[in-house]
C-alpha cells in the first residue's frame, strides 16, 4: 500500500520510476490505515459491481479509480475541486 500511488505520482509530477517510488513511499507514510480502508472499500465496490451481472463494473471501476485519485490529491495537499 505504501507504493500504491506510484502511477499517479508519475502522471502528476512527471518523474521517473525510481523517484516515483521514493515520493509514493514518502506521501503514504503515516496514512497506511487510511489506505488499507481505501483498498478494502474499493474491493467491496468492485465485488458488488461484479455481482450485478458484471454490468455494475461499468460504474464501479471508474468510481474506484476516482476514489484513488482524490486520495492522492488529499495526501499530497493539492486542492480537490468541489461541485456546488
């Protein structure tokens, strides 16, 4: 879980893989319990989407990806846009 943010670090900060490993480790330090909750919640949502005759995955997968992106923004201290 400490390295779960590597892809988002590479995309957001345009750094190489080794630097992304270090930054992901740094960002997730102290947030492991919250990230575990995120992973378990995401797995539950995907499982429920799968149970809905796999059609639910059309909605569940983008939602889980969005959850991970918002978590990355909050961990790195970047603003998260709020819809009025």
